[in-house]
């Protein structure tokens, strides 16, 4: 932003960072700067690669789903993520809402 100002370039108006129920790192430092500099957030992977839909909670994951096909995307494949996802999906179902909506 400083370089844009110094060089009379367009200023940053948004950033695109991972942000979802399972990844809150934006809140640690970037949220304050984003607010102060009036630069919005375009959330990347708001459904955590589809994990928050609940489809990976089944014993056998969907055959052609991204995380089934590309195991290297294991960012949300850990016990804490499963516990949080299960709680989120259960809460959504309790209120008659699709977790992906």
C-alpha cells in the first residue's frame, strides 16, 4: 500500500486469504490491518475444500471429491478439524439447514 501510494499506483482494495471455520489465521493480524486500511477480504476456501459440507465425515469419502482425488490437500484432515466439522454439521442439521448453505 505504501509503494502504491509513493508511486501513484492503484491501492490494494482487497486480499484473498484462506478463511473459514477451520482456518482463522486472518483474524490474528490481518483483520486489523484490513480494517484500518479499508481493504476487504475475499475469503479463499470458505468451505475448507468442501470439508465443512460434512461429505468427508462418512467412513468412505465420495469417490470423485477433491480430497479423495488429491490427498496432498490434507490441511483440514486432522482430529481437531473432524471434531469441529462434526459439531458444525450437527448444529446445521439441528436447525434444518444444509451445512453448505
